[in-house]
C-alpha cells in the first residue's frame, strides 16, 4: 500500500498541473472528441462551448458561499473550540486519519456541501492538535468522504425521480427513496464504504521519513478587529462594533431556519447549508466588524472557483449539446446485458462525470439513454438511477472541480492529495461495482 501511494504521489506531483491548466486541457480534449465522434464541426463545437460557458453562474456563486461561509464559521471562537474539542479525541496520527474520514463520510451522506466544508475544516483542527500527522493525507482523507454523497439523503438523482413532475415521470413514474437511497443494495454500498475507506486511508500513512507535516502556527486564521475605545467611536463605528446589530440579524436568520425545518423536516440543500453557515458566522463573531474581517480573510481562497467553473460549464455545453455524452452512454449500453448493465452504467457515469461534474446535469444527460435501455433489458429502474448516481460521485475523487473548496480551506494544491485519492478511487470502485451487481 505504501509503495503504491508513493508511486501515485510521485506521478501526481510530476504530471498533474494546476486545476486551471487541467480544465483548459479538458476543454480541448472534449472539443476534439466532439469532432471525432459526433457530426458537429469546429464552428458548432465553438458555439456549444460559448453558449454553455455561463451556465454554472448560480452554482459557482453557491460554491463560493460554501467556501466563504464555512471559512468564516470556522474562524469564530465558538466553532473553533467545538472542532478543537472533537479533534482532541485523536491522540495519534492513525486515529486522526480514521476520525476525519468517518466525520467526512457521515457529513457528506447528510449533505454534500456540508461534508465538503466540515471535512476540510476538521482536518485543519486535527493538524493543529496531532503531532506528526501527514497533512496531505489528512486533507485527502477528509475529501475522500465526498464519494458517498450521491448515495446519501442529498443525492440529486434519487431526489429528482422521487419528486412529482420530474422530466422522466412519463417513462418511469415516481420512484420513492425507499427504493433508491434506502434500498438494500445502496445501504450495503454505503456501510461498506463507511467501514473500508477509513481503513484504506489509515493504511496509506507514509513512513516517518516521508511524512509531510505542517506547522500549526501556519493554520491559525484568527481574525482580530482593532479595539477601539467606545467613547472615541463615531456613530458609524459604534454600529460596526455593535453586538446588538449582529444579534438582531442573526436571530432573524435563525427564525427563518426554524420555520424551514418545521415545514420541510431535516431536508438540507446547498442554499440552506449556506444560510445556516452565514447566520451562525454572524452570531459567533459577535460584531459586524469582526464578521466582515473574517469574510475578507475567507474570500482570498475563492479565486479558483470563480475562474474555473465557467470553463467547466463550457465543457458541459459541448458534451450535452453536441451529443457526445449520449455517444459515450450508448457505447457502454451496446456491450451490456441484463446482469452487467448496472456495472456498465456506473462506469459510463464515472467517465461522463469527468467532463460533466454536476449530479443533476449528468442525470439530465444520461437518463434518456439509460432508462430506455434498462426498460428494454428488464433491469431495475431504481438500480439504474443509483448506478448513474454512484458513477457521478465516484470519479469526483480525481476531479479537481469538486476538490477546490477543500483545497482552498487547506491551502494545498490538487497534486498534493490526488495520489492518495487514486487508491481510494480503486477501492471504492470495487465496492460500488460489487454492490450494484450482487445485491
């Protein structure tokens, strides 16, 4: 295991470029594949790219807020004490790796945005508390839990087909989550990953001479607003340093959250997670000035998301509008039978996800092909939907698109963690494949 980790780390350090270069290369790869495997010419592919370029603006803003609000919340004294107390449970590097893996897996199963942020923030706290823990592996372990999200209660595909009026309703009807998220085959996969991923991450711990640690001082991000004598403050400065202002707007935000959960149950989505993080951050920082100082500090890490997401939207535009995603899906369908179909559906979704890293977007692209093929072969529709969902989640492990928030929080580059993620990809791929084929 250590030899394999060492090999993949060397490969990634040497050959994996910055995520921006990665998305540029991916753009030209999809452009070329579209010319080869579809009837589209260069001019049409340019049109598809440009028309889709701004298609992820809403989602990009949501991801920026995931990063910023999570960072702001983590820099508050209250939250730092809570995470610090939880991190104190780990006494050795091995325990730190296992605990952060479990926390990330559980958080991602509850909600993918929640898991992305909490895992990275908790890993930073562990790095401050536990000596001689490999910081790269710690962050990779936190990110590895993300693989479970589409099999969890925030999975966009199973929630879509369980919702009245979804676009495939005429073909498959309404499929309840009892047949997808809470089906035996899916729970077997989830439980297996909950057990195996922490063990695999623990086994990847490097030898002492190859361990890369980080000075805990470098992880301190306390925000201290300049202290002023109240008597010397202007009226504007009194408002900026008023706890009453933060308390009033914070209570208003919590009142809405109370209303939301009463009427919707514990149904998390990205907007609600951001809303929760934002208003807890306002309350926990005490004054508007301290809160805004924390925001300014957090925004520095959002540049990668802001610049790269439009390029991924352009790639999605080429994949979907040119029909390339359908060509890939049909290729896997053509070599499937009633037994292997869930496996090849999973693998095709994993491949498409490299180019269309959006759960809902990928389902919209693949559903027409996969559902009709499943009906023709007599394969379970719920299992087909979850095979697409798991494929979408699976290759996120090696897709820098989703790692950007965690990397920004941790202050690392993609190549620092991807060597570890490759091995987790192999192990989780086997687990998911077995679960889809034999349960």
